[in-house]
């Protein structure tokens, strides 16, 4: 099954009407397309950017950063001079590539890249966060939730990409990735102390606020 959440004509329309990205983002999108590297794309990137503008965070933790595309969108929206994004990534090559993009975009001072397992790194990092963005391996989504929610300040956001897995979450497939997203969906809607909406944009992005 390969369901598209948006009609292709609407998706094309949205891509046509949104403003052009800066040259760094454009290059990152081309690199992702060439390498078939999954990124959130500009439609969800703009959602991340807007959520940062709304909440004015000073500490963001990103679980699964790749080569920095989503972090770039968020970093460009930071207004507090002391604000930081802690990025986590398993590949040193991806981290190095990301820092090159951040330097060219003039935002390297807002980013701290840590190479390793995001689920371990968040345990090693002290303090609370205003936003935790989750895009790790999908079978780890429930664990990401359990680690992230206690680390958010009240009013903080837990944001997760790929909540639809191209429609596969509606099937009885027992793939561990699908089960992980399904379990996270249950946790997001059934857990006390948070309020969740899943936005049907691209592959589905959930936004949960800690009450």
C-alpha cells in the first residue's frame, strides 16, 4: 500500500506557491533527491520553522538529524541569541556534511552535533527542553516518547515525523517499524498530560504539547 495523504495536485500546488528556499536548503533538497535520502521536505520544514517562531525556544533536542535539513529550518527561526539545537546522528559523515551546511547558512553557532544513538544521548544530556523533535528509526518511536516527555518543560512540544508511513499504519502488517509508529500513536492520544494533533501533511507529522 502506498497512500498519499494529499492529492498530488494539491501537493504540487503547495510546492508551487511556497517561496523559494535559500541556496543552502535548495542544495540540501537536491542532495537528498540524488541520494534518495529521506528528509521532511519544505512543506513540513515550514511547519517546524513556524512552531519555533510561535514558541520562541532556547533549547531544542533533535532525535535523528541526518545531514541537518530539519534542524536548518528550525535554527533559522531561533530568535534568542543563546538558543541551541542539540542534533543527534549515527553517521559522522552526515554530521560533518550538516555542519558544512550550517556554516554556510550562518547558523553553526546555534547547533551542537553529537554522533551516536539519540536514545542514549538524551539520557546523557542534562536539563529540560522546549522542543524535542523525533525522527529516529521507527521501531524506536515508543521509547523516544517515554524518554522525551519527561524532559520537556510544561508547554513544550514533542514533534514526530512519518506518522503515516505512506499509509502502512492502517494495515495489519507486523513490521517492527509499523508497530512502532502505531504504538506511538496510541501513546500520543491516550497518555495523560499531553495534547496531540497529527497533521496530514506529507507523511504525517504529530505535534504534542506537554500540559
